[in-house]
């Protein structure tokens, strides 16, 4: 029998990752360094928020309490969000945003490539859709990582700093718990450990082209996003994202 | 008048895509099915891109158009499988895109995923057919298009991304 609670938790993780990164990228709208990049980041934000709509509405349906994807996005508190901490980190400068997108989209690309074979029809359908979109995000961010890393002294220094700062949040992408165990047994989800080698290879390929130095692994690595543990940044993000529905419950336009 | 499935397909085929009005929403491939039930008509749709903002506009236009045709109750269902692909655009539709100034998408190959990661292939300019074009940005005015520039006729143009 399919464990509905586990499936719901899993969909929340996938949906929250996309939602939070999508919101972060949407903060660039109107602030991009050049028009094309402003459009690119808004496009990627749209893709991600669209993906999260699919996963969150499925989670709401599985929950069966009459909540919608909007309720899940706007009316949950920080401790109930189960995204990884990488995606909630503030935008910083353009290099930081591109590096964050790059590290995430390599992971999402590998994860969705597996999930297209999920035995759950809805997940495999959403994964197929998301995969096509994430490939563009991956290419776009990888191009910028290379261009900035192999660019001027200043751009190189900024993108290296972004990589160093974000590195603490990369192990967490592969974190699993009993929810994953249950779904792996049923062929709905896949073992994230198996993605690690390929993630390392794809990331190494780009950072070496970008003449960047891969940070050492003897640093503090965050853990616990899937359990609702977050950096302080998520609270500030939610305060802005959820403001309207919190101040005017049920507002529509 | 008797409402038939073929009549409804024809009706929906008159609705232009809100963002690329030169092709209809049926030609675009987002309308996946029409089911006439006793008390309602069920339309199944699939988004081109997950976050495509035109989807809402399409739904509204479908409801308006079918209501005018005499359908009382319409239900719109969103499906994600099979995922939308540019391969559903017919050759004729692609030609219409080109005439409109948008470079049409090439056909997807069977194992498109990895090549797409490295793909830097050239896009043909829809105005002068030159291959001397360059990519300006992978993201354009709508989710489904990228921006290019033709070095031969010096025209910027859009490309309907292969998806």
C-alpha cells in the first residue's frame, strides 16, 4: 500500500525547493544587471513557481483536508517548510545568485532525470515537465559561472567567494530520512546517494572550466532542511512572500 | 445546434495563442482532449511551461468561446503527462511561425537530454535564412522563446525553443 503521508512529505520537499528558489529569483525582477538577465531570472522564477504549484497541489490533494497549493505556500510557518537551505540563501550579488542556481540545478537535473521513472504517475509527469525546464536553468547558470570565473580578477574573486560560501549547503541536497526510505522501496523515489558522484562530476567540470577552486569538505555542513530546520533567512523571505495573505486573509485579485 | 466533438475542436481551433497569435491553442498542442458528458464538457489541457502565465488567459478564452457556442458547463482539467513538446507543432504550424518572424523549433532527437546540455547548434534566421546567428539570451519575452541576433541581416529575432 502506498504511504500517503510519506508521499505528501516528499511532494512538499520538491515543491518547497522550487517555490523558495523561485521566490528568490523573482526578487531580481526589475533589478537585473542587464535587461536580458532580468528577463532570464524572471523566466526561471516562473518555471520554478509553476513547478512548485504542481507539487504543492498534489501534496494538498494527498493531505485531503481541503487545503490548496496557495494555503500551503502562504499559510505555513518557517518550521513547516522543508526546502533545503541552499535555496533560501539571500541573492547577494549576481555571481552569488548564479552560483546558487548552478549548484541547485545540477542537483535538480539529476533528481528529475531519475523521477521521470517514478512509479507515481503524477510525480513522473511533473518531473518530465520540470526536467525540460531545469536543463535551461542549468545551462544558463553554468555559462555564467564559467564566464565570471574565467573573467576579470574581480568577477573571478566574487564567484569564487560565492562558491566558498554556498559550499556549506551542498551536502544537504542529498539528505534523506525515513520518508525517502519508504518511497524508495515502492519505486516512487530514488536513493539520492546515487546522484552524488554524478553531481560532483558535473560541478567539477564547470568549476574547473571556470578556473575556480573546489572548496575543501572539512567545513561545517548544514543539515535538517527536510525536518524544517532553516537559516534565519527563510523567515525574512516568508515575511515578504506571505505578507498579503497574512494581512488580508483570503484576499483575491 | 447539436454539440459534437468535432464542432468543439473546430471552435477551439479559432482561439489564438495569447502570446503567439499566429497559431491557435489547438495547433500549439496544449488542448489535449475534449470529452462531452451528459451534464458538462471536460477540456484537458497541458501547460507548455509549468509557470506559463498565458495558461490562465487560455482557460478564460476557452470558457468564453464555448459558452458562446451554447455549452453551459465547462470543466478544465490540467494534466502533466505526456509532457508538452514542440514536436507536436506540425510542419505547417512551424512555417507559420517562421513567416511571423519566429524561428521554429527543430525536431527533438530521441536522446535529446544530454545533447541539449551541450547544444550550441545554430538557429536559422527567419528573415534571411542565414546560419550566421548568435544566441543573445536563452530566455525571451515568453517562457517558450529565446533571443537571437542575425549577423548577416543584422536583425534581432526570437526562436521558439526546442522543448
